[in-house]
C-alpha cells in the first residue's frame, strides 16, 4: 500500500484527527493525538541523516509531555530496513526517550520474509535499548487499537478510547504529501 493523498480529510471528526507536527518529504510525517506520537514512515529508507531529523523533532516533543506517552510507528509496506547508521540512531532515540515512553507499537502491514526481517530488526533494537516500555508489533491499525489503550492505561493511568485511536491512526496511515 503506497502513501496516498487524502481527498476526504473533512470526513474525519476533528476530535479524532491527529495534529501534524513535522513533515520530512518522502521520509516521515510526525503526528500527535492525545498522549500518542505517531511516526508515519513514507517509504524512504531510514538513513543516519533522516533519523537525526526524526530525533531532532521528537526529542523536545516527547520530553514536553507532562506524563509518559505512547508512540506508534507506521511502516510503509516493502520499505527497506534502516541503514547501519539509521539503526544506531534509532537505538539512540530509544535510549534517550525510553524514560518518557510507556508503550511503542509498530504497524508492519505485511507478512512473509519482509515482515520477519523487520520484526527481527525491531526485536534486536529493543533488546539493546531500555526495556521500560511495552513493545508490540501488529499488522494493522485495528491490532494496535485493540492492544494500546489497555496497556497505555496500565502504564500511565490515562484512558485512550480505542475507536478514536483507530480513527486517528487510520487518518495518519492514509496521509501523505500531495505531489509537488
């Protein structure tokens, strides 16, 4: 599923629509919704320079929340694994932000070898980074919307409505920059 431009943005209720925080064309878009930060990877490989841009945008954002938050990464199907420099940068972000994060959910929307390779990469990163947050890999927005609200509530005391979370994640998933 390639990123596409939303033509029905008005159909998403304002209370559910995530706020766009940063856009790095072709690489990622960062959203916030309630106590959730969403990183929508747009297809470019996570290289060291791109991960530094992500770190620069998310560090102050995550540290600025008054309590722990959750993070959802949405990976474009068939996207490439990060470069070695990108992996190192992502591990540094996990080290830096781990104390501010309650849960991390990652949406890998495919199965097979590609998804297995990504799952192995994610599991390896989590093993070398702080494990103070819950980590879950799901294949769909529905899977994250089913798991995250309960886990987030247990770890933060803050309620997240599953249906509203699904709406916000679906909006972020279908979002992309319009063609230049």
